[in-house]
C-alpha cells in the first residue's frame, strides 16, 4: 500500500501560491497583505483548516477590496484547465508506476476537505487512487483506521512535512516513511529527521523499488 500526501508532494503548492499572489496583486493587494490574509484564512481559531478561494477573498474584503473580483481571479487559478500545470513534472509517471505495481493507493491530504477535493480532482490525480481522505485536523486517526486491515510494515508513507511525518512514524514505527523535499522546509530538518528523503518522486520510486526487490 502507498499512502501519499498531495500538497508539496504531488502538487507544487508553493508555485500555486505564488501564481495566486500575482493574480490578486493585479487588484492592488500587496504581497504582505496576501500572506497575512492567507494565514488568517487558513485556519479557524480552534486550528481547523478552513482555507478556500471564497474564504481568502472574504478575509481580503475585510480590508476594503472587492470580494467578487478577488474570488473570480482566485478561482481562475483553481480551474481544471489550470490545476494540472501545478503538478510536479514526474507526478504522473510516479503514479503510473505505483498503479502498475498493483498496490493499493491512498491519498491522504490535510486541509479544508472541500478545497482539497477540488484540487485533487481538478489536477487529475484523484483518478489514480483507490481511496481518498481529506482531513482538516490530523492524519493519525486515518492511519489507525487503515492499519486495522493492513500491517504498517506493508505501507509506504510518502509526505513532505517533516514534523508531521516524524510524529506519525513514532506512532506507527513499522510504517516505511519517505520524505519528499519541499522548498518550504529547510534541508536541515530533513537531515535531522533520520528518515530517507529525496528531491524528486522519480528518486522516491527508485528507492522504493530497490527496497522491495
């Protein structure tokens, strides 16, 4: 079984955010305002992920911008015509290789479930997976559920987030964790994690193949 993250693992989320920044800058939003309102829109006060195009436009509108104009330009970057362009160059070949192995593929993504579903389906990756989980709090309970039917040692967990992966690995030490380097996280964190890490999905596939021969 492969359990695979979406943002910054299959999908170039940092480039996606940059394009969205540039789209709202055309309406007068500064870079500082974009990131401040992004953080406000990302989570509710109790830590639940709430980010969406609508939520970000709503928060920016509180600063005097036109909410409908903002929503329109943000939605342009989230259309099915555009979203596939944000996949990493080796994402589809990696997923093809995983599906060719006849292993079960599970997508496990953290964020506003509706927004994550829109991105995974719009980008085209959802069709590769046997099961899709979008969670707004933690991935741990999903792994607990999955491991009722499959032993953790039979699972490859592929993710970019170091702290999250280390925590989950401690909870499920037989799970085989591989990290995909994100430009949003320092390489020192990956080095100190003690977990294998790679810059590309192609490298991850080669590593997995070598370990399972």
